[in-house]
C-alpha cells in the first residue's frame, strides 16, 4: 500500500503551453509520473528560463498540476494553475 500523504515537488526541463512539461530522460519522466500518481498533490517547480523549451519526453500536460515559476508569460492567461513567485 502506498502512503499518499505527501506532496510531490517536481522539476522539468521544458515548459510549454502546447507541449506541456517535458524531460530529456525517459527514466526520469517515468519516475516523475509515478511520483505524480502516488502523491497527495503534485507541484511542478520550473525555472522561467525553461519557458518555451521542449524536451523529448512529455511528463504531463501543463494544466495537470500547479506550476510554480518565476515569471508571468502572456500564454499563461487562460491557465488557472500557474503560480508566479
């Protein structure tokens, strides 16, 4: 039995409104997807410099979890899950 009483804080190599949150490594993607599925809540922590970058392996759609980043981009307007700090 998996204890889902923890949040998952996840990074990504790419952040794109159309392509989602991406990774350069298929194994890393798999681990992050397992963490999302087995956590109480998942949050992506993505450096705003990675906005527009798209890596080979998709982790999740951009609206799958809250995304915490450092800069607002106009493409975020229709998204309710973006948190800018």
